[in-house]
C-alpha cells in the first residue's frame, strides 16, 4: 500500500493587508471612544483613576491616530 505524505502549509508570520487595515480601524475607533469618554469624566472620577484634569484634557484632545 502506498504511503501518503501530508505537507502542512507554513504559518504566516505577519497579518495580511486587510487584517492590518481592520486592526488599525478597530484600534482607532476604540481609542477615539475612550478619549471621548475620558474627556467627559469629572474631577472626582479622574482622581479615582489617578489623573488630573489637565492630563485628561490633553489626552482627550489627541487625534485618534496618535497612540
């Protein structure tokens, strides 16, 4: 009986073009939402998470593409 050999395809080491775009869009939208919410917190809640109002304002003013 002949022997059959199954060759596995090599795993891709980096995401494809569309996966990279999808990741960028997802991260950007999440970052935008989180920064908007940070800008809406009052001083009491900012103190709870260890931020001051100035730092929260500067972070929430950043564009979504900046980390």
